[in-house]
C-alpha cells in the first residue's frame, strides 16, 4: 500500500493489517480525519479486502465510493477519511469488486444482550470523535450491573457473532453490530421548553427491532403495548 501524500510504501501483513491514527496500528496515517483504529486490510489466500471499522465519522472509500467491506483490486485507491492510499501487487482474480462481501444474518439476542451491545456501541454513535467502544467497566456502570456479568455477556456475544479471539475483539464486535444495522444513531435529546438545555447532547443508540403487526400488544411501548404514554393518558383522565 502506497501512501500518496508521502509516497511511502507499506507492506501488508500476511493476515490482518490495521490502519489508523493510533500508535498501536500497523500502518499509521498522521491525518486528523483518520480515526485511531480506522480500518483493517485482510488477506485471505489471493484475495485482499478492506473493512471499515464502522466507528469513524469520516468512513472509508474505494475509488471514491463509501464502503463497509470490499474486495480490492490492483491499483485501487483507498481513502481513509481524506488520507489516500493506492493498492499494488494484488493478483488479478475473477471477483466482482463492486459487490461488497455479504455479512451473516444477525443472531437472536436476549434483552440484556441488546442492552450490552447498545452500551458497547454508544461511543461510536456520539457526535464526538471516536476513541474506542465502551469497556466492560463502562458498560457495567451504564447498565448498573457487575463488570463480571458484562464480561460473561460479551463472551456469549463473541460466540454468537463469531468474533475470533485476538486483539481489538470489542471493536470487532461493535463493527459487526453497526455494519449489520443493528445499532443506529438517534438525534440528540432536545427540550426546547422554557430554555431548557439537552440533558446529553450526544447521540445515543438503539437496537432496531421488527415492527409488530397492527393491533399487536406486548406490554411495552416500543411494541405498541401499554407503556409510559398510556399510563400518562390514564393519569390525565
């Protein structure tokens, strides 16, 4: 991979090459638009593909097109934020590079696993620059549970999402969850009445759930059942 600004040529590792602005990555790009852990370049036999970590506001592009995960060809220009790099030495294979690699179907999740994933990904969905997914301790404080319980949930989630052991395991899990569209940003909380300021200006996240059939009730306001709004209506009456 040749960095266009400097002309420096960086060899790829045999399996996974991390790219970013942080000190612990394999290829470091000193550019403010690049996240500390921005993307991975993965080699599988003769194939090379780039994976955006899903946690950067500036994203990853291949030949000008935003991608989540894409097979690379010799000569492709990969942009990490605004930092441009050109790929070279990739053998030609009969692969359609315009087709992104399909991701697996999301596994079934318990309510507590949904809470853990939402808390894990919340830093990536804020308006602030990405630093890292939430730690087990931060998730425990957010959910008011023990850190040991969070670690047990994370272990089960690694298995469900087939995240192999190794470095950046929490980041890999957060990347899969966001790339699958399971967690999405919400607009900042805003209370315009009487000059009140938002409680938290950062975006939060929620797990997307299927919409129930019309008329279905499951006892929860998100599912159309009796909840906070119906209770408030009863009090008002």
